[in-house]
């Protein structure tokens, strides 16, 4: 995937349609005001769709329509990239906050004992990060040094929140966070009174995992 294709994909992930992403991209890359015809030519969009697409971008504030003093043909200019990204970020954060409030209002207490089977190393590590980020008092984790690397940012964040962090590793890792001790080759992670996940690795890599909730105590085994 080229850089341009990556940018277009990211714009769509953030809410623009495929046509809107291409039109905004073309305007931004041109570095000058464009007519609808010029924008269609540079973006590769059909002329039958370009004006409707530009109108949507104008309504959303991502593009501005301008005319000369003589009231000549309409031209279009994009919102500056930095301002556009800042606006997307504000909108995203606002939507996330509203979603969080809504989800909390409908969430029910978990059952006394739940086990969710996790498949794949990435899934287990992502869930482990969730557990660490949810911890309020204590986190315990044991793992090989190379398995710990991806969890260090979350562990540092937990320590900055005054969460007591206990790390049991095997092989003499150079860890700059928490209280570090030696431990056998197994990854166990727990956040007391919260949730935890458990997974196991063999010589060929990840073999499976599970997420456990038991009362207010959970374990992440890996």
C-alpha cells in the first residue's frame, strides 16, 4: 500500500466516504483553490459526483467554497491539515466520552465467574493491556523479557497512577518499572479486585489463553 493509499484509508476510518477522502486529498495536495472540474480530474472522481461530494465537505467544514470579486466560477479550498486533524480528534474524543457514559448507564455487573477463551498472541496481549489500564491498586505480572516489552507502556502508565506494580520475569531482563523479581517461564497477570487474563506459550509461539473474572478478582494466564 502506497503512502497516498494509506492516507485515504485512514481518512475513511475517521468517517469520510471514499469520494470525500479523495476530494479532500486532491484539494490539499494541489495547494491552491480548485474548480469542481479540476478537483474531479485530480481526484479521479466522476464529474457527476464531484459537486455533491464537495457540497458535503463544505457542510462539514472540511472544505470552503470561494468566489472571486467578479462572482466567477466557484472554487474550493481545504481546511488546513493541522486544523482538520485537530477537529477530527476533538470530535472523536467527544464521541468516545458520550459512548462511555452511555455504555456505563446500561452495563450490568458481571457474573460471579466468567471465563472467555482468547485465541492468538495479539488478542491476549491486547486484553492484558486492558487489564493493566483498568487496575486501581495492584498489578502482578510474570513473563519472559521479550513478552514484557509490549506491556511496558501500560505498566508505566499504571505506576504513574500510583498502582503498585510487581513484575516477575525470567532471564534477567532490564526493566525500569515496578518491583522486579525472578520467576518461572509463564505469564500470569492479575489486577486484584478487577480482572485478569491467562495465556501460555510454547516453543512455537502462542497456544491459547483465557480471560477469567471471579468476583472482583481476575487472572490473565498466558
